C-alpha cells in the first residue's frame, strides 16, 4: 500500500467518525483533539474502524489511542504494518 493510499483511507475514516472532521480540511498535520474535536470514545471508535479497514488486530495497533496526536501519527502507524 502506498503512503498516499494509507493517508486517504485514514482521513476517510476520520471524517466519518470524528465529530469535527466531517466538514474540516483534514491533513496529516490535523490535531485529533484540537482540530477535529476527538474525545476518548471517538478515538477508540476510530481505532476499531482502522483495525477493520486495514485487516489488523488490536495488538498491531496497540497504544494508538494514547500515542497519537495527529492524523499523521495514525497514518504512520498504518504504514509500519
């Protein structure tokens, strides 16, 4: 999977799940909390959606909720798979 494809898929999921992302211009630099109004529940929902989207288990994306501050952090985690 190319970096661009991973980024597009993560952004698509974020726009669907995060409260402030639907109408926002979302980039790798978008802060999950400050820019996209994510709370702990929406971040957990996003990680579960990413697990399903990319066909990975919870252990492969472990720590993602607590370690990620931006969309770019999420994309980087997917790219490491």
